[in-house]
C-alpha cells in the first residue's frame, strides 16, 4: 500500500506480519481531504489492531503503539526506521519542524536511547522512559525491559555483507586436497551425473606442469561415468602419449588451440549435454535472464555456424577465435565448451551452462527471455564465480555422484 503523505506533522504506522505487511497512516493534519485519505488507509488494518478511527486524529494512538511492530517517520522529518520494544517506540530524532499545536503533536510517549547516534540500537543499550503525553488525561506508557535487538540502523551497505560472507566462506568451506588426476576423475563422474552425457562425446583436459603443448585428458574409450584417476593420460601437442597407456580422444585436438591463445585457461570441458544441444540445434545464443545464469553475463560466446567434426586444426582455430576472452561458448548444431582457471571452475561452468540452457528453453514456452539488468548481472556473476562457491559446489556435486562407485552393468 502506497503511503499517503499528509504534512510535516504526520507519521506512518506499519504492522509487520509473518504473512505479509499491513500499514495505516496516523495523521495530525487539519486538512479534510488529507484526513479522509489517511482514514482510508487506516481502515485497512484488522479491527483488533486499529481500534477506532478517532485514535488517529483526536486521541493519542496508544493502542496502536502497543500492538504494532513498527513506527516509521518520513525521511523529511530527519528520522529513520526503528523497531518497537514491546510496543514502546525506540527513537531518537522525531521532528523536522515543531508542531504548532501540542494537541496535534506526534510526541507520544517516546522512549529515548542513550546510544551512539549512528547506531541507536546497539546490543545491551540501556533504555530510559520519557512520557510526553498529549494532554493531562493521557496515561504514560510503561517502559519495557530491554529486548533483544531485531534489526540494525542505519542499514549497512552490501559491501559489508559481501566482505563478511567472503571471509566466512574462506574460513569454513574446507576443500579436500586431491591430485590433479583425482580431481579430473571427480569432474568426469559429476558431469555425467548432472548432464546425462551419453557415449564418448564428453571431453576433459587440464594443462600439464610440463608446460605449453602438454595436457592431461581422459583416455579414449572410457566414459565419464566410469572414469578413475588412473584413466588420465598425459599427451603432447601431437597427441602422443607421455604418461599412461591408451590414446587420447582425437577430438581434443582443438583444446591445444585454446590453451595456446589463452594463458589464463588451465582446464577445458566439452560435452554434448541435452539442454545445450537443444539450444545449439535451434542455433540460439544464451540470454542471461535469471540470477543463476549470471556467471555467463558477457561471458558466453556463440558460434553460429557448425565447422564440422572438430578433429583437425581448422576447427581449433575457428572455435578459439569465436571463444575470444570468454570462459564458455555454445557451438551451434554441436554442443558447448567451458574454460576455467582450474578443473573445478571449468566443471562448475559446464554444470551451470547446461542448467542455464534448460531455464531458457523452459521459459521460452511463456515468451521470449528477457535479459536481466547488466550491472546487477555482472555483480551477481562475479559473486557466484568466487573460489569458495565454485570449490564447495564441485565437492557437493561430486558427493552426489556417489564418489568412485563401480560401474553398474
């Protein structure tokens, strides 16, 4: 309900409830039209709360102050929002201009706090009562014992909570130490469980410590769902085996081109997951239209023309050029690729991209997707890509995949 602003001598009383919020307006203006508008808002309150309309104008609204949870004074009156303590208003500044008539005053049994003005609701603050009745017949409100703090004033900025949550996540979200090969095997298992990837199309790779031109990958012939650490092999720039047995998937050749042009990329995931394939088949780019999709805001490229089977150098050049400086790409008529600073990040992006495509295709049943605000998307995306969130999500998804359970036949 929109507040009705009457004059500098009115207050807005709101009742905060678990199932919603209701509000009434208690004015002290003599204007007939303003009084009618205020009464209309006041009448929306339940009868057991509002008392009688006369309380709003002709008598001190003591009943309301004792039964409501909040009293809000407009910012024009140099006052912020403060919670009630057992029906007693806790407030420091309450007037912008002194009322002309004391009978119309809003100084109704206020309680003042001896606290720092910038933080008037500090814990353990002592409360003292000052009863300022409207008339000699008005009974003062009895002071209540200090109650637990139920809010903060002034409201703290988002940066405070951002910094705090970041520090707490670093402290409390512990990540197990694993070898690169074990992390890659974990990634294979959880991608399979999240994306329902079929056949041998799924690919994973990670830069080798040997330097440029070397990377680790899952040996060809092993499915993502059955991968183990010993199934990881190290290959050179021509896909010759350096460590391990077997052969590399020939389609991983284009990974070399990405690594060559992007020093910041240390892991690549490529899959043909169902929802990504559906969007790719429709030759549609991703539209960031929901909060969980924001890691892809200005971070998901689109290759609109299929270059064919990616087993040669030409496809590597085309895909790398289309990817640019982004960390994901949807390949029309094909699938997707995610590139991260480590295996956990590239895997995290792969899972989120499949989910993002699912959201977009489902939402399309109700109309075209609508992009979210760019600045807000950038902020949310950066938050969701923090190491603590990426790593803890990876470990959780891996636990969901039942670890290194034997392949069911």
